[in-house]
C-alpha cells in the first residue's frame, strides 16, 4: 500500500533545469512515474512506469509500496498533474518538490516580474478566448501557456491590431534548443513554433473602466433605439443570478445594455446577443468596441431560428421577443439542462403571455419595478417624473 507519493517538477527535463533536491529524490526513489519524454532522467536500476492514460496509470500504481516519485514538467504548482494526484490519492501523504517553470525562465529572459500577471493555459485544454482578450486589454502582463492549437502564432494573430502590445515568446525553455523572441505581434504572424511554447504579453496602454454598474449616459445612444433604464437594468442583472462561468442568451438585445453590463461584470463569461433590428445591431457593435469587450457574440435575425444553433445556455434573458415569446419559451423549456430565465415586459399583453407560460416553472416569481426620477422644472423647482413600469418574471428550469 502506498504510504507517500512525491510529485517533483523537472523543469524542461534537462540537466540544466533539474534542482539538486529533485536529482537526489530520483536516486532514492523505488518507482518513478513520468511521461516518456523524461525517461532519460530515470536510472536503469529504477522501476519505470510510463505515464500514458492518467487514470489507468494511477490505478496501476495504487497497490505499489515503497518510495513512489511522479515527475512533472515545469513546476508542480503551475498547470500540472498535481491536482489530479491529490484527488485520486486523497488518503495518501503527498510531498511536492518545486521545479523551474517555463514561466519563470521566460520572465527572467524578458527581465520582467510576474507577480501581477494574469496566467492562462491553452496547453491541452480549451482556452476561453473572450476572457483571454479581455484580460490582455486590462492587464499590463498576461502569460499564455501554449500548445499546437493555441500557439504563439494564433495569439499574435488575435493581438495583431493592438498597437500598445509587445510579446516575449519562449519555446523549449531550459533546454539546449530553446528559442527566445521579442517583438510586436505582427512580427510573428507567419512563424511556426514548437508545441512547448509560452508567451508573455505586455500591454503598455491598459484599458481601465472601474464602474460596477453602468449609467445610461455611459453608452453610445441612438434616439430611436430604446435602452433599458439603468435602475431596471441593475435589477435584471441581479435577478439573473449570474456567475463568472455563466453562458447567457440575451434575446431582443436592443441597445445591448444588458449584454454589455453583464460582460463587463463577468469578463470570463460568454454572452450571445440576439437582435433582429440591423440598426440596433450596429449600435451594439459600437458599444462593444467602446468598452473593449471580447466576450459578446452578436447574432442578427429572428430569435426562434438563431437559438437553435447556439451553445446551451445557463441563463436566458428575454428583453424583447419580437412576437415570438411562445416559440422561444417552448424551445427553452425543452433544453435538457438546468437554467435560469428572466423576462422583462412593458406591455400587459406580453406580461400575461409570459406569466401563463412561466407560472408552472420552479422558483417562479414576478416583480414590478416603477422608477421615478427627478427632473428640473425651472431654475427653482424640481419634478419627479415616472417612467413606464416594467414587469420582471423569473424562473428556473
């Protein structure tokens, strides 16, 4: 039975990045588990178990005894196998030995600190591209661990129009065939990089917007395109009960104020804005550009057709149904996934229809919001002027 497992970082896997402590641990281990690319580090007298399919390998070694060592690339604390080891061997004492990560080497070569950097990984995992670009625009330093799909070339193509950005690219860092390059993203659009690459993206002109909730005056406006009152918008966003990993359909997006308000609050979530009015769509695009957002995708046309081809949402907001309330809600209720629905109505007819369709849903509730704001009558007097009441219906599926 396993008493202790050591997880050790071996850097690039060469002698150049192997710490003395890890070297000694390799010499003293009974069983060593690692990927085949680190097999040269393992003495011939040691039992070596190749790390192929992770689950199968863990099952294989769980009944072993003796000193078990698992070698991982870079440092165990940075996008490594360590969380899976802890989860599978949760009753086992686990010891961790740090290693020299490619992130540390890259930042050292670039003469940059990385304590304030936002770190992303597209290495063997799906990268949230909207979140990545949002954070690049809002942080002085962003680090991307790359792979074949999300390569430095891919990233440079995404960043080529950012005038204020310079990139530092490292490949096979810590090895004898390492590469280190520095320049503007446009310098590397047609270059091929090894799969083991990492980037430091430095932004010299970060975008900063610190408001938690937007005023109507913050948006670009068109006089014939209605915008949700800022007080009502705050209530709607609250009723949606979003989280950072939510996926929202904003149906009948109008001016886009809900989509943009949500996307600014949660830079890592994805928003799909659906609007059939071409002029409104153009306004949404302008406001997306104004607020430097990359996590909103616009779809122009009838909602009943568009939503059939969108990713399954966790949340749906209907601000305008375009006469398709029944078709939209019928489709949403057939989605085989739990989700939250919020509907805003200004007419009694739409409210009555939505009420009849939603009243049997879980956690159904309806709220009426009436907003009255001050308006100057003249130099000496002020009136309170009422806006049309808005009915908000909420439910869970």
